[in-house]
C-alpha cells in the first residue's frame, strides 16, 4: 500500500472524479466488503458494508467536489485530511485502510453544515 497520505489523496481524487462523472461504481469498489462509512454533522448514515455504501452514493450522490487543505498520517494504515467544499463549507475526513481497501471512513462537517 502507498503511504496513507498518498492513499487519502487518491481516495479524494476518485471521489471528485465520481462527482464530476456521476458514476459511483468504481469509487464504491474501493471500500472493503465490511467497510463502515459515518458522517458527523449531517443526518445520514452510518453505512455498513460496501453494498450499503454504494447504495447511499447511488441514492444521494454528492454534487460538489472537495479540495484538500492539509493531510496528515495518523498511523501506518490511517490518514486524516482537512478539506473545503468547492462551493463553500469545510470539513475533515479520516480514512483507515485494510489490505488496500477503505475499511473505515468518517467525514466531519463543520458548523456551516455544507454537505456538498
């Protein structure tokens, strides 16, 4: 696996490509079968399992891309990023990988509640 900060930037690039292209299949495939995706500050989720995550993206796809403002490695398998939505609002995300797949994703929306 690449360094966690590089892996996180790749994850965000894939997210942005899915937003622009409207296709979530490839992005959802980066999650482990038993992955957990949770959100703080917005009333959605958590989602457990790749299929539930894929369904969430199909049913309620984000409509805005994000720009990373900083990334830091927290552990050999975990990284965190601060970001801003390109239409406004900020947040952070923490991603943990297991065997090259996203095992846990937690996204925190700042007080402005922008959900992209």
